[in-house]
C-alpha cells in the first residue's frame, strides 16, 4: 500500500520542464543569451541584457528546437568572401 501511495505522489509531483533559451545579437558579433526560464522570459532577458551592454540595435536571433532537449539553438550561417 505504501508503494502504491508513493508512486501516485511521485506521478503527481513530476511536471514537464518548460525551460527555454534565447539569443540576441546586435549584428556586430555581440551575443546576449538567457536560458532556464520560459521562452518569453528568456527572450525579454536576452534583449534587455543586449541593449544594456551593446546599445539599442539588438534583435532576437531565430532559433531551432534541439532534438535532444528543451533548449533552442541559434541558426547561424557562415559566409565566404569570394
């Protein structure tokens, strides 16, 4: 009986993690990140940090959801000078 009660209590207390991440850039290579909160909170925090450190021209970077976890990774592309 104790085992059943323990399993029921454990099942009720387990909640899915809703952690996110966000990356903001000023276009000059300066990045600001935030992670571990909801997506909206992380986006706002990354933008506030970026604007405080790097000026007002900070924008959120597009991200792709990771297959291995709840975090998002920025989409980056390298360009080659011809």
